[in-house]
C-alpha cells in the first residue's frame, strides 16, 4: 500500500519536527509547511490524505487556510486537524465553523494526535468511497479491508455476489430500474449478513451488479445459503 501523505503546517520548528517524527513512525509521509500560504499551495499540489494545521501561522493564519480549502470544490475533501494553543471555546468554535474536521489543543499527546489523524483519514476515505447507488463501501474500502485483515494475519473469505442476467434486464427496462434493483440487492445482502452474524461481515459494492462480502471462514456456507434464497 502507498504511504498516506500528510501536510503539517506548523511554523515552530521544534513542534513540527516532533509531530513529523511521530507521524512518520506511524507510517505517514509528512510534508512540512512553514506558513499558511505554503500550506495552501502544498495542499493544492499534493492533494494529501490529511492536513495538520496550526492556527497561529505567518502570512495566512490557520482559520483563513481552512476557509480557503473548504471553499474549494476539489480541496474540500481533504480532512483538517487543527492545532492550537488557544484553548477557549470561542477559538474551537471558530475553527470548526471555518470547516475544520477535528481540533486538538496544545500541549497534546502524540499518541492521541496519531490516533485522531488515522481516524480522520479512515472516516474520510470510507465516506468518499461509498457507492452512490447503494451507499455501501466501494472498491478502495474493500481493498483497505483486505489489507487490514492480511496485516493482522486473520483468516477470512471473499464471497463474490452478482445479479444473474443483469445486463439484459438493464437493456430492456433501462438504467433507472436497474439501479433500483442494485440498491435493493445491496440492502438484501446486508440484511442477510446481519442475520448470520453480529457484528455482520463486511459488505462492499464494486460497482454495477458486483458485490463483495468479506467474512470469516465459518460464515461462508450460512451466508451463501442466505443470499441464494
């Protein structure tokens, strides 16, 4: 898997080095910005997985950077974690209203910083990758789940599900009706997965009429029987 890319916007060299070292050890590729303008330009050129943004920055403060990023139709998908030594409620509200996705006050625990960054990226990718027809996780989320299970050395099975004669149905009845069938099928698969196990197996939508279920080996046969009905 490619390293997740972060932009760290922090004018204090000591803090920036500490944050970059910690997040680098956590598996991130860290790019440093020393002022607000540089942070904005780096986000534009690199489209990182997340931005760690200090509020108090020269040239353009963190609030302004955040507003510019969230006001851009392409850049707005980049999650922003704001860092600040201003701990007042008003300061947090200002940052969140500017579009920040999370907030952390200085001084902070480096383990919490890494955990928050990972959670932001995970949530952002999950929501961005959802299939608009079924609202199920898409191909990237499926791949990430497989990598996660492989890294954990857990046994699992991939169960591929598709709709028989779907192309013919779509040609005859049109793609609006076909999308309704796909959405209904996605709901049925998830429903059957919930009937087999709690928590249910992972259900993803590759696109079209192609679905993928990631489950435990012991769940394969019960799932196959449920879905075949």
